[in-house]
C-alpha cells in the first residue's frame, strides 16, 4: 500500500494502474513483454504501470485489496494506495491475450471514480 501511494505521488499527470501478474501466467507474460517492448506506448499513453508478482508480493497485495480471483489483475488505486472497485482481472491465453486485455483496460481507465 505504501509503495502504491508513493507511485501515485510520483505519477503526476499520468494515470497509475496497479498490475498484478505471475511468472506462470501466459497472458501476464505477454502483456508484460508488450509493455516493456513499447508496443502499447501509443495505445496507453499517459498510463503508468506499477507491476507486482502475485506470488512474491501476495501478503502485501492482499492487505491492500489487490488479490482477487484471477491474474492478470489491473486496478486503479484509491488515493490511500488501496485497491478501488475499478478492477479488471483475467485474460485469454495465446497470441490474442494483449488484444483481449487492451479494450478492457481502456474501459477501466475511463470509468468514473
């Protein structure tokens, strides 16, 4: 929660999205790789991701409300760093994973707080 709060303070004009993935999750790896490669820079300009590994950070994520049923998990944080109700979780496997996630993430970003 403290790390999310600090990232919110640093985000400035950018929208912070908490992203929870896992090394064993194929759609998580595909999304992570697309972000790192810059493939989503145009589609998600103005977004900053704060990434956590579900298995490594589970205790802290759970305390802050970021552990749900499925990964990948994308959540808009509350001002105090906890998870808001603005969440998308889950994806499909395969080459279409990023294309499946992208419109759902855009919808999440446009939801009113």
